[in-house]
C-alpha cells in the first residue's frame, strides 16, 4: 500500500491530505491535522471569568465567536440574562468578524479556484497576481476588511482578540458619534458588496458548476431563530431534504452529537452522519426568511445545479456579509443600543454546567463547561464548525479522488484537485485543532 | 530591487498572519516586495532563499525545529511575528505541550510582539522592513504612558487578590483614574513593554502582558515584581497568570 501525503495550500492552519493507494486504486483520502494544542486540557482549573480571555486565542479568525460562546456558557451557569444593549453590540462584533473572515477567505483562498475551475484566469496562483487581477475587486475587498477591523476596534477595543466581551455583558456603551461612524461604515460595506456580488453573478452565474462539487443528500445542522437569519440565538436544528426539520434546545445536544475528550472529532448519534454540514449553506437552507428583497433578487440568478453544489457556499458567504451589514444598520438605529445598563453581576453559580452556542462564520460553535465549588472549570467540551464538517469533506474527497485517479492515473492532479473541494468548505484548522 | 519575503506559521491561532493580511497597507506591501512563500494565501510549495522571513507561532513539535534551522540558512534576516513566536505565547499555559519561542532554536534578528501585534505598531514595523531598516520598539514599560491619571502605586499594604475586576466594577478609563494595583487588582503593566496604546486599560481592564516583557531577562524581572507586591494566597495558588504569554525558563 502506498501512502501519499500533501500539505494543503491556501487554507487557514496546518492541514494535510493523506491518500492511500492500493492495487493501483485509491482506497481512502483523508483531510488531517498535524498539530493539536490541547485547550480543553489546560483550561481545566481556570476561573470562569478568566476563560473568555483565553479562548479567543483558539483562533485568529473566529476570536469574537469563541469569546461570545464562552460568555454565553458562563452566563448559563450563573443563570443571568444580559441587557438588550449588550446583545445588540455582540451581534455587531460578530458581524465585524464575519466580514473580515468571509472576505479574506473569498479573495485569497477560494477566488483563485473559481477563476481556474471556470477557465477565467489561470494566472492567479500568487497573492501578487491576485491583487492585480481586478484592481476594483481588490479595493472593494480591502474596503470590507478595513470595515471589519474598524467595527471590531470601535466596539471591541481592538481588531482581533477583542477586549470588551465579558460574561454578563459588554464593557462598552457607544457614543452617538461612534454609532454614526459605524453606520457609515456599514453603508459603505453594502456598496462594496453590491459591486462584488454583481461581479460574482457576471463571472459565474451563466456557467455550470462541476459535478465533483455536487453535495450528497445533506443533513443541515445549525442554529435557527424561528427560521430567521440570526447567528446569535435560537434553537439547534437538523434538516434533511424532504423531511421535517427537527429542532432541539442546546441542553439536549448530547442526544444528537457528542465527543470523548481524549478522542478527536465529533460523534453523531443518527444515520448518514457523513452527510452532516454546518456553515453558510446550512444557514441558507434552514432559514426561511433569508435577508432582504435584494438578496432574493440576487439568489434568482442561480438555480438547482448551483444551489446543490458546495461551490455555492462562496456566493452565500457574500450574501451573508450583505445581510449582516444591512442588519447592523438596523441595530445601530435601535434605541436600545444607547440605553446603558449595568453589567450583570455574577453572584452565585446556579448550575453545575452551562452551554453557550452560536453560529460562528463557519458554522455552529458550542462551548459546554462544568464548574466546581470554587467557580473553576472542572470539565469542558468544545464543538467547532470545521470538526462537524470533517466526515463530509472526507467522504466527498475520497469519492472524487477514486474517480479522478481511475480516469487519469495522475496522483498529482488528485493532490491538487481535492484541495479545491476542501477549500470550498473554508476550513478553520486552528479552531478544529483547539 | 524588491526584497524577497517568506512568511511561515508554526503552532498558532493564525491571528498574526490574518492581522498582516488585514493591514490597510497589505496590498501595497505585496506591490513593493516579492512574497515568495506564504502558505495561507499562495500555492507556492517550496521555500527559497529570501531577504526576510517572518515566523508566526511557537515551536511545539519536533519537526518545527528542523524547519527553523533550514529557513535560518535560507533567510538573511528572521523576525519573530507575534507573542507566540517571540515568547512562546498562550500555549505556555499547557503542561503537556511545549511552547517555545523560536529564538530558543535559532538566532533571530528582531521581534514584532503582541497577541496579535497592535495594528499601528505592526504597520510601522512592516514599512521599516520593506525599507531595509531595523525595527524599533519601545524600551519602556506600560506605566510611564498609562492613561490612568494616578501614578503607578506599588504598595505592599495592598493585598492583590484579583486578576480582573468584577464585571459590574469595570469602568472605562475616563471614569477610572486609580492604578489597578492600588485597588488590589493585578496589572502586569510594570513588567510589560509599551506599544499597544493601553487598549485593555482604556476598556477598564488591567494589562495581561500579551505584548510581552520589556526586558530580555523576564524571569528576574518577574521575581523582582513578585517581591514588591503583596499577592493573595489564592492568586499565588492560581496557575497561569504571569506566564500566560511567555513561560519563564530558568535555564535561560
């Protein structure tokens, strides 16, 4: 048996593709991670209030999501409800994070694949080529990245590993001036996004996406707030095509999925677990009210071959930035945003464990903490988006690699092309290797 | 002649390189230099000789040592990017994994510290590297330019019993004038390098030391500091406060 290993390019973190070849046939392709850091181990014994300061360091792209999921788990333990102002500000910070994460992923990591797959440009293999491919696109992308940074800086204290997020609320009450600055930024974001979305439609909507990116019969897992698009709160939902949606409360998650602390990966307690997907495609499929009228118009450019294809996630990511910029402008107009409320004090622990769940840019993120008598962490389980997607990624790349290798016998082509499928999922390896 | 850059990641959260990409000047940086290896955003597979290598992340795995030794031969200058590469970083909290600064294995030519490096400091450092100049960092601690109006107050009568104020006690800097140490809250400002614009302190939280120490000899600095303050028994027993971003090594 021959084992071929290839390091993944243009992904966040250290990932490898391991290809097993037996009797001139590919038997298995796995997307694997080299480095595990052990956050679940060294967080044990830490004071609850200390944890939201440590967990953002799991990931430099999903820092706000990690901190907010952590704060929510601790608020669950103390049984406190945060103020409406804090809830709204957290949502704005999540949007700042999402805009940065989605725009960097789209531009630097997946756009070169799209241009290559659809034979538009083969010359965008370096970042330098890419920034010169379409200067107007580059400037619109950089406008978005700058907006994400500024919003996080303004309401979070800095652009990564935010300072203002604490259990009980948020240390910040925005001035009228800052509200007006933020509003202008989101209005500019909408202008840049309209340009980018129209460019995407112009480049790709009239083409058919390749079959290797077609999704199997997916099981969508994500947070849904009465079927409205909202990544901060809601119930967990499982939806399979042609079946009724199952909704459940976060405290019942262990009936559907779980993990052993020492083992890597998530176990699913239902059939067809290789078809589970979290992230943008899930949010698009489980929400009925998916944004504004403009979004509906944009969606009409793409029909079935696209909507059933993993590459469609790229378009959905652009739309999510649009929806959230639009929602953020509404939040900035909400009078509750200026009603300053004291941060809830954390008096006595009400439960021995607490769960915080949100939708991070790449999908469902769940923190489950167990606490001891000294308000210190006794046990912890972290479920992150990329971990949920791994069985599906491995299934798709194995199936594709088998066919491609049988047809061409070219292992280098396999190494190269399976990476496109992996990148279409926008994996966050730092998160997955907490 | 454009300077050739290589950017590599060891064990990290990718926050430093995502900060790099998200700098306003990053597109100009790509125009003015030749980035020949940067796995996060490029397909190039092999590392070639370069003028400058930026290394993000700490050393936590055996094979990273040989990567570093190889790149030391290929790069004219190497800079540690971010607190993990400079001092070990957040994995210093782990008892199982090692988290070593890259300077433990190779000679380096400078550091760009911070978790992540503050945007202004980062942008300035990058411009200096592009212009073939040395990086300049403050050699002062946080206290001299602290926005809290009171003086730094180390008073052994005050029992330091908290690492963070209770949520309801947190006040933004305009309503918060007293040194944290005077209020019994541990602040690492006295042993931390100036350069982050006091972002946590402006938000009403004490310094955690994420940009690292101002002195090369962190251990003796820390011992001095601990001898001056009256730390509560509970905090003495609580692990991972002082070495959250850089574990001191007694063997130097």
